[in-house]
C-alpha cells in the first residue's frame, strides 16, 4: 500500500532548511542566477527547495534531495539586484524565480518583489500553489505588486494523477485549484499550466471543465506542459516505472512551449 506525504507539511519542513533570518530580512538559498530561453528570454534565479517530489522534475537529484547541502543564502536585495543586473546585461525585461518552489519563504519573496517595484520589469512567479492555498493572506499579499504574473503549475489533471506524479496525498491537487481560486478572487494576473504528458485526453477535458467553474478565462488560457526528456528525467521515470504519452528531447522542444 502506497504511503503519501502531506504536501503542506513537507513545504513547511523544507522551509526550515532553505530559509533563515538575517540582519536584512529573511534569506533564502539559491544555487544559480542565469538567463534562460523560456518566455522568449528571461533572467532566472534558481532557488533551492520544493515541497513536492515530482517524478518528472528537471532539477538534479542533488538539488531535489539534498537542499541542506546545496546553494548559498541570499538576502532579498541581493536576489533582486542580481536579477536586474543580469537583465540589463542581457537586455531582457522578464524576471523569475524557479528551480524550486519560490513561495517557500514568504517574507523573502515579498521583499524581493518590494525591491523590484518600480524597476520596470515583469516578474513571472512559477508556483505549485500549495502555500498560496494554505496561507489565507498570500494571494492578497501578491496582489500588491502589479508587475507580477503567476503561473500555477498543476501536477496532472486530477487528484489521482497528482498523487501518481508527486507521491503526495491526492487532496494536494485540490489545493492547487484553490490557489487559482484565491488568485482570481484577489485579482492577481495568473494562468494555469498542466503537466499533461501522463494524461489521457478525457482527463484534460475534465480539468478544463473544473477550471471553467473557477473562471472561464482559466480554461481558455490553460498552458499544456509536456515532458522535457533530460537524461536524468528519463532515468527517474524508469525508476518509478512511469509511462508517458508525449515528451521532447531538450533540443527539440516545440517553439510554442519555449
């Protein structure tokens, strides 16, 4: 019998490993800051630590499984300044935090956004939504920043798929949908994406119907995400004996998904 972990409790446990209180606010661990090809070009700060253990995740086993050993602690100002400096150098106007779950360390994230306010950049918040659903004020706090857009990455199309793909309790999927509800209510710019490589078409259609009940716009703007078959991802899928319907080699990702 499978034993599933509680996704909220795991997020909060990971938070203790990857954040700390410093003289200049809450610090968070990062392992690199880089330009990336996604969204037509974006500067990315890759943070350490996520409360989900997605079996298709692109991050390395070391980053996923050993957050206490990876990366360095950054102040919010250092993250913001590093993003802006690299964006100017690369002539890009989009910024994001990725690699792990950026909503871990709420005060850190909000201070990063505060440091970016008025700088003229658009910030993409890529999140699984678990903590936005758990924390009653998270969506309202994000609504204070009109330069952000939230991409809620759904792990599958149903509670059963969520559990299969993450190893977490199935009800975690409903938290992801709750996050979208709260963001829409708070009038935060957002859209859902879904890892659909493991989903039959009927499940995708059912998800779109559920999203439409929250907001017709969510169903219209859903982003279909498919596997990127990095060698370590392929090995991870083999280890878990997960079968997929679609996937692409890193150099053959369709332009519309970049």
